[in-house]
């Protein structure tokens, strides 16, 4: 039996992550086949175990681990990994670099939810057409979604305000000072891995310092 197609969404904006998840679930993919992260370091740590089939990531131009480097690292454990990119800065050079890495699309920020939906639809159709091993799964999932599920709203969801915590930030937890190591967005919640603390801590349990 073919394993479910898995998606990794990496973007610092919670609204982008949430809409991408809703969009994919609206196409029929299950919640546990979609992993969202806010930064490339968290995405690499989680992605090496998750082994996604499709990476949707911000370019992260100022990070030592850019979106393209993240793609290259993850491709070491998942050779069939597909790529799509999001970026505030899109130049002809960026477009050439994205094309050289085989990206399905490079979408300029800020974009509308409708634009992201259209790009993802084209990417999934390309997967179904050009990847023999995934053709049946993508076709069946999208067919079932069209028959039984309404398409998600095209408006980006309203995200309740939460503390903004990034890897390396100091936080207070249970009265003690800690340092955030990874930030991971899962279905319905955001959790943080603290240095030296094995458990994943819900974001609302932490106080930024």
C-alpha cells in the first residue's frame, strides 16, 4: 500500500501556515500528513523524521539555512521531494534559481489566498501527471475532495494573538528562564522545544522575556 503523500509547510506567518493546512485538507489530505513549522531550523529537525514529499517554504534569505538549503538537506532523506517557494523578494535571478531547483512555483508575498490556492492546484495536478508513483493517490484524493468536500474559504483565517517566539529567544516557563530551540505548528496548536527540556511545550504556557 502506498504511504500517504506528506506536506511540510515552512513560513514565519501563522496565517500562511493555517491557510495552507486548510487548503490541503480541503483537497482531501489528512491532518497528520501535513506538518507546519515557523523557521527552517525547526523544519529541518522535524522534516528529517517526517520525510515530506512536498516542501512549501519561505525563501528565508537572511537565515543561514535558507529555504533552498533546507530543500537540499531534506532531499538527502527524501530524494523525490518536491519544492514550492514563497518570498517577499522575487527577482529574475531568484526565478532562475528556483527553476534550477525544480520548484513548482515561486509566489511573491504578499499574495492572496486565491493565488496560493491556484498555485497549489496546479502543483497537485502536475504531481498527478508527472509522478507515476503518486499519480493514483493524488488523483483519488482530489477526486474524493471534489465529490464530498467543499473547497476551503479563500480568506486567510483570523489567528488569535499569541506570543511571538523564535528559536534562540529567552522565555519563562514554570517560573524559570529557558531558551527556545524549535517552534513547531501542529494541527490546532503551536508547541515549542526548549533547550534541555524533552517535552514539547504549548506556546500559551510560555512568557517571552
